[in-house]
C-alpha cells in the first residue's frame, strides 16, 4: 500500500473520482496521465486490500478482483450483490468503503486501484508483466 508520504505519480494520482453509490454502477477514475478506469462494485469488493481478504486470496491463489470460486457440486448460496453503503476519502491517497456485508476494513489506495485497473489495456499489461 502506498504511504501517504510518498509522492504520487501521474499514473497513480486521480484527476477525478466518481463513486456512483445511487446508481450502483461502480467507481470511475480519470487519472492525471489521461487513463480512465471503471471498477464495478463486485470487482472492488473481491479486490479488498485488507489483511483478512488478502490472506484469504493468497490461500486460494485468487488475484484481487477475481470472484470467490464455488466448489464443484455445491449449490451457490444467494447473497446480495456487493455494494457500498458509503465511501469516504482517506487523506489524499485512498478511498474506503463500508460494504453491505458489514465489511469496512480495506483502504483502496490510488496506487492499488491503478495496479488492479480492470480495463482490457491494463489486463493485457498485467498478463505480460
């Protein structure tokens, strides 16, 4: 996670951030380098950077944003689609969500969000790197 004391680069410094709580469509970020990222809420919830979620993902080998797999032969349980009840800025370096599943531990730094950008261009770069 990026320290609040580290200087942001053009790629990790948002020019504008729109959290679409009412419509439920996700978060849109325009970065200072001109790149635009869209994150839907289920993707962000599955990418939670808190220690608890990071540990769970590392045990299963999931990448941030990848959904939790359903074990073969089990019936998936119904659960409401993840969406934040609120979102707040944390200093000048992150955003924090309070999710509808009562989880609110993750601080999504701008650097982390840029690293997990789900657009086709960034996914291709992540796969190549």
